[in-house]
């Protein structure tokens, strides 16, 4: 009887572990859907719930995700690259390994991701601690939270 109960606990635990393991990874379909080259269309920044700026892109900036887990961002002012991994179907973790802005090297961030056949949207949320990496406002303050939404269209 004790052995039977132990087996039930073992199999219940194993089932829970398997469900947790498989639910914590993005489906291959999502991973495959971001691979390729994307042209930046627009960036929207909100600080503490207030629109800070909207920047329409002129198409000179591109973001490329390789199937080996690396990414490259090239724009007229910036050149960054690093690694990425999908945490779930809606969350993408990126780490900057190379940048012409030295204080960005080593940054890891988690972005909400939405992708369809031709449009990729990344939303990065910066909390009060993340905001310490940015310059203060003229009055010496920093936002408590910032959301940056970047929209891209597929090139290839």
C-alpha cells in the first residue's frame, strides 16, 4: 500500500515537472517566426503613463535574428549585437554583447513580443532600477517606469 502511494506521488510529481518544463519554452513556430531581417518602422516611448515621443523610422535601421540565437541591430547611430532566447510565446530575453555605446554591453532585458508573418512588435519595460542606467531629466528626476514599443516589418 505504501509503495502504491509513493508511486502515485512520484508520477504526480513527474507529470507536474513535465507540464512545467514544456510550458516554459516557446513553441518552435514562434522561434522560427522571428528569424530573419526586420526594418524598423516606429518607436513609441511612454514614461509614467505619459507619451514622451513617437519616432517614425526612415527605414535605415534593421534588426536581424539568426537561428543560432544571436541578433544584430544596425542603425545610422548604433550598432549592437548579442544573444536572444524565447522565454515563452510572449516573452523574449535579449543580452547585448557588443555595442558602440559601451555602457549597454552586458544589458539583459525581457521584452513582450508579438509577431505575425510581416510585423514584429517588441515592448521593453524599464522599472525604476533599470532607469538608473539612463541620464536624469533636467530637474534631476527619472521616470519610475518607461515602456518602449518598437515596430518592425519583415524584409526577408
